[in-house]
């Protein structure tokens, strides 16, 4: 069991769940939140993330990319799990993901909004394909410099805007702002991972934005990715009624302070392996960001009462 938990890479889960969590907060602020959709969307995202991590573990091992990898241990490359065992696990996770999609779409759209089922079924299947094709196959998109774009779209735009649509059945352009915020956080974590692995990726012909830019320019890219979420969220809250604006503004300043401190530390890194500890820190920043932005939209009576 321990080796499968290791392969699932649990430290990536807070980031993957943040977008759906924020979508739930937005739905709550609009008065359309439903517990069943929320729980099933989180379960579906969890299945996607585990599938993605299993597929990445397998794909990088097959291509030899993990032979000299820095950071968290990979199970197939290290021999803890065989290639055939991982292929079986990937198949099982695909089946589980499809079952989660079916259950989620059933509770979200049946019987009054059946017209949306086919669209979201297509998006769900595309998500499964994207989770696997990042490192698997003859031409994985993670090896040709497209990883950042796909992560932005699936963990940002689809997670937040698509997640909110499951509740409301209505698309509003302003939701793209918090969606883009979460997309930037997700790409920021990916870029840290890629900066850590620049030398190894170049050696194995894996093209990433970081390997093309080089370490120094990738640091500026990282600073941008960790700044834009605050810009996008500021624009969004000006368009949305806030329940706890004063407190959220104060705590957001604290969050910006911590984000800036982490940015400075990242910029000062000399040894690529020292990027690794920041993966968890930036993931948790993304989670706190989602919760805080959500709190500003809906408020919590018991917290407000304590403050007063």
C-alpha cells in the first residue's frame, strides 16, 4: 500500500482540488450550491489527479527520464512497481474516472439539462486523455513544451469555470478571472518542477518552457505566475458582491506578503534541487488563495461574529 500511496503523490492533491473548491464557493455566493455536485466533483478531480500521477510515473520511467531525477522518488523507475503493474493501475483509474464522470453528470444535469451532458462528457474524456498523454505515448505533449498550456486550461479554466457551470448551468465571462488565477497557480507549481529538472530534461530531450528559457528567465516567468492571481482576483472582486471584504482584504495582504517572501527565496535559489521544497509551499498558497477568495464571496457568520 505504501508504494501506491507514494505513486499517487499526495502532495499534489491540495493544488488539484483548489479549483473545484473555489468553484463551489462561487456557486455558494450565487445561491446554486449543491452538496452532491460538490462532493462528486472533488472525487472526480481526485481520480483524475491520481490517474495523472500514475501515468506520469509510468511514462517518464519508460522514456528513461526518471533515471537521474531530483526530488520525490518515482515508483516505476526505482523498481518498486513494475511497468505491467502500473499499466494495470492506470487502466483501473481510467475506469474509476469514467464512473465518477458519469455520476457527476447524472446528478448535475439529469433530467432537466440533458443537452449539456454530451459537452461535459467530451470534456471529461478529454481530461482523462490529457492526464495520460502528458508523458505517455509516442508524442506526449509534456515533452514538446505544451505542458503549461494544458495545465492552465484543465486545472484552471475547466476546473473553476467548468466546475461552476455544473451548479449554475450559466456561463459568465467574469468567472474566467478566478479560473485564470488558479490556472496560474497550477502552472507555477509545474514550472518549479521543471526548473528543478532542467538539466535532466535537456539530457532526455524533454522540452519544457523552463528548459527553453533557462533557469534565470524561468525565475522571472515564475514571479509573473505568482503575481497574476492577485491581479485577476482583484479584478474579479470589483465585479462581485463581497460578504467579508474588510477581513479578506487584510488577510489577502498577509497572503501577498508570504507569496512575495517565497518569490524572493525562489529567485535566490542556486542549486536546482533546492526548488523542490517550494512545490508544497506554492501548492498550499494556491489552496489558501482559493479558500480566502471564496470566503470573501460568501462570508462565514461564526468567524464574522468572533471578529465583531
